[in-house]
C-alpha cells in the first residue's frame, strides 16, 4: 500500500467516524410536527370521551376535533440530522429545548406540569361552556397544591374550595392570603371548605415562612376554581397534556347541553386556551395543528385571534376562522351553517 493510499484510507475512516459521532450527538433542540387529532364526539372503549351528567343533554352530530403537536419527548434527545430534517420539511419546526421544557426540570416534573395544565384547561372549559349555555357557575379560591410536611398537609387537598377563613367569607386568592397574614406564626386558622360538594371545617396551625420567620404560612398554592351542578367527565389519553384544548372542550360541552346542534354534521377542528369567562388565548404549533386537522378531513379550523399572525401565508384547504372568545366561536359556527351569512365570518386575513 502506497503512502497516498494509506493516507486516503485513514482519512476516510476518520471522516466516517466523525460523521457517526455528529449524527449521534444530541443537540439542544426539539422538533414539532403535525400530531394526531381526537374527535371528542367519538366514543372510546364504549364510553363518551366527554360526558355530562346532572342536566339535560342533546345528541350531537359531526366531528369536533382536538388537535395536537407531535413533539420530541422530554426524555428523548434530537440529533443534528433529525433537527436539520425537521427544519427543512414543511409543517415542522425546530425550537430551542429550553423554550419548550423548563431548564433543570425532571421528566416527572414536566409531566406533572402538563397534567396540571390539562386539568386546569378542562375546569375552565366547563365553566365557560356552562356560562355560555346559561348555567350557574360559582367561583371560589381553590387549593391546587399542598406542600409535603406543611401545616396543611393531610388537612387540605388539591381541589378544595375555600369558603371562609376564620369565619370571614373569601372570594379571591388575595382574600385568603390576607386572612392568613392577619394571624401570628403558631396561631390556629379555621378554614371552611367545600370538598366533593360537602362543607367541612379544618383547623390549621400556621408555621413560619422559610424566607421570613415572621411570615405565617400554611403551605398551600391557590388559584380560582369553579363550582357547578353538572358533573363532567373527560376520557382523554394521558399522553395528551397542556392547556391548548380548552376551546374545543368548551365547544363540545356547549353543543351537548344546548339544543341547536352547533357542529351539525361538519368536521371542525381548532385549538386555543380558554379562561372560565370564555376568553380564548394563543397556543404554540398552530401550523402543525392545521396540517394535522387537514389530514384528518376537517373543513373548518378555529384559530385563536392572537395566533392569526402565525398563519399568514399558510396554504391550506381548511377554512381558518378567527376567534377571540367562546362566544365568537359559537357565533361563527352558527353563521357558517347559513350560506347567506358564511361569507361574513371573519378569518385571519
């Protein structure tokens, strides 16, 4: 073997080895691509995906599709070739990993966060839908977390509504915090709560805050929760998390508890967060969700107003409808049933 041949062979081997290393080395990015859609009106294992009990319901027709994004899992890594492929393919995005998953968070913490956001989304969706349908919805400060080993551990639970603190009515999370701050460290606080539709009382002895020894705490995290008479059950795959299905959940419930047949044999998809008073918020992966909805046969896609800038120039056969509130979505879907009014329904252009 000549010196030139030896050099060429070694160089080729080094190139192959380097290429292999590069192709297997993880990069700090994640990929987004079109995910599956879920028809909320299609039963799963013989049961309704969204079930409402306690008030009259009405038959629904057509398809109402929850949309998702297929994303690199928190416990997986994207390689450089995979990142480049996702960057160049249509209806895909590559994002910095820290923009999707909080830096330093464990896989279990990320999953718990996704589950909590889904739970909050469903609760807000029920409240918004029932309000739109004329049903009574009450708001209370609600426990969403209890610190292990804290004074409240074993006495209060996530999902408890707080009605009174030391015999004083409370209506906001600030009311609860202010009531706790009025007592001294080591003093008792009487909480009147609503748990599983039953009123209970719990006495909790305050402890000192780690950050301020003079600050009384009981070890709870609070948000605003919603109480209503109907019982709503969601049967959604645990693999689907996050808050972006709120609008579609609300529309499903609204269509079930009202008599107008809102979806009316059409295939409708959409996305958007929702608040208890019906405001629709922006989400990520809008282009991927539109592509997934089109592949599933949807003809109408509801786009949060704040995401309209993200769909400019998107080529799709699906009609994109701009919505800022649940009321917008309901009105637009009703008007689209009437050929004389359909042309006036606002899109994102």
